[in-house]
C-alpha cells in the first residue's frame, strides 16, 4: 500500500478517520469533513502508534494500517479458526487472554490465531463438553462467557510459564540456538548517518561479530539473512520459528532528527495489555551489559509490537546500541573495539538470561 501522510486527502484518509474515530481518538471536524490528513489526524495516529507499540512517526504505512484494521475487531464480531495466513485482531487477543486466565495455553497474547491458540481452543471445548473443532463461534463464546462472568484479571498461563522457565537455567550458552537478525538489507538500508554509514551495513557487521562470539561460547547461532538478502520481518520471524531458536536477537541502530540524540536502547514484545516477561528480562540484561561495557547513555528498555518481536515464538529482543544519526556514535560503528564490545556484552547478557538471574541485578544507583 502507499503510505498515507500529512497533506493527503481523499477516500483513504476518510477510511483512516473512520477507524480512528471508532476507536475513540479525536480528530478536528474540518479534517473529517474534507477527508484531509492534518495536524489532528497526525496527532491521533501518533497516539494510536504509541498505544499499540508501533514506531511513532505519524505515518500510516503497512504496519500501522494493519494495526488499525486489527483494532476494529471485538470478540464475537467474526468466527475465529485456524487458517493460513492466520487471522489477526484484537478479538483474537481477547480470546487468548480468556483462555490463559482459564488455564489453557494459547501461547503469547499476540492477537495471532496460530497453531497453539487453536489447540488451546480445542482443549477448552473438550473440557466443557463441546465439539472439539477449534472453531470459535457463538456456542464456544457462550461457554467462555459463562466461565468468565467476572472481569478478567491477573497473570495468565503464558506469563506464568515464561516466568517459571526463567527460574531453571544452565548458566551456559552451550547448545543454545540463538537467532541473530541483522536489521534491514540492501533494498531497505534503514537510517543513514551523517558520514554515510547505512544502518543495514552496520547492523550486519554487529550481527556477524555476535555470531562469532556466540560460537566461541558454544552456542548454535543462526543468521536470519545473508548479506545480499532483504526478507521482510515476517519471513525473518518464520525462519527463527522454523529453526526452533531458544531466543532471538535483532540488531538495529537508532535514529533521530536531532543529531545530539544518543544512547543504547532495547525492545521486547509488548502491546495492548500483554507483554513478554522473558523478553523484558533479556532486554534488561542487554541494557545492563551494553551500558556498562561501552559507557553509552542508557536509553532503557521499551515494549513494542514490531513484527520481529510479535511473530516469533521465542523470547526476542531488538537491540539499538547507539544512534547512527549522532556523529560521535556513528564513528563508533567503524571501530572494531566497539563492535566487539557490543558482541561480548550481548553474549554475556544471553548467558545471564539462561542462568535465570533476576532482571536489573546489574544496575547501579
């Protein structure tokens, strides 16, 4: 689809307005009346992106459009079942939440009706004496409603499972399959630094260094793209899933219109009331190690619903060790010592994660 942005007008903008208004966002009447993408529309989109864990840029590109569509579905609006491509939406997320609270295991509450969600539906149906067909129609919803007359609160089975899994660690990377994703690619270079450094190239170099460090520590790392490849995020997630990876690390660089913006950040899956406990823990470890070893400003950890985090079945983090748009930090990306520091810090964070240590233990003051 063509990106919709400020200054556009027409039927596409009218559709965006209708979806935003239905979700309760405010748009000024003149923009609604002439179907124009003005300041209040951009503000509403930014608020929506922030709420959904998306990149906050005020543009309606493919990811934001898909989220707008998904946000419009409430549980009961349509029949849910397993198909390819998977059904996605807030109705699926609400279903997963209910199943989790009842003790069935649909996996991560990601709004994607996949194999694990279908199995949880069949288990629920069997448990309450319904035909176990994995189809969520009126009868299955009525059974859910009867069992969940009270508001749904508290941690679900998926969150409990992730927490328990982190308590049993080996303290070693030996034999662990780590999916390593170099962000962007030749056709999508990402951000470009003031000296011309391309994010895709720097991310690939960081990923290669991490690959070497993981191999030295006995891990079985899998690079999710070759240097000349540019698979989309969904394909990268699918490759990690097929590899049966224990964790995924995606390498990117941050960027900002202000060249003084600086520091390291890490992202984990989170959005619309659900997040990955394991991903958040790993992100904290990464920040601990990166900031301690490089001296860079701590940009903290943040929940996001990027496809590489949402569509993977294992704990996943996206690391942005510095700002490529900051001249000083761009220079670091050309230095072998810095590249190695990032690789060593990330590998050490992974070892801490597999050891089951408590998040934040390395933070000082």
